[in-house]
């Protein structure tokens, strides 16, 4: 018997409509709708694609990372420091 695929087992779509974007950010659709203009103008939140009319989830993730001071460079440095500390414990 074929197993049914559950939506929870499928990766989130890369392109998000406004409701999905609001949910992704943990906001209500109304709250997101009230704030999006300021987010785009003042905080450079990723805009919707003009033809697809959706937002790129990866661009949103990159925006969130920059807003909270997270970068790939910082993550790599943290990993190197943790590796060195771990190596010191085994020496």
C-alpha cells in the first residue's frame, strides 16, 4: 500500500505569498499588512517579485540574519572556536 505524503514532511516552499510570509514571521496577516510598508521602506525588507507576486524565503532569511547580526562569517568563526576548544579538552 502506498504511503501518503504529509505536508509537514515536505520542505517549505521558497516563494511565499503575503499570508505565508506573515505566518513565517510569526505575525497575523493584518499586522503584517499594517507593517509591511515601513518594513520595506525603512528596513529594506525583501519586496515581492513583480511577476510572481511572492517573496523569496531565502531573501527573508538573509534579511533576518542581517537584522539580528548573524552572518555566515560569524557562524564559521564560532565553529572554528568551538573546534579548538573541543580539541583542547582531548589533549
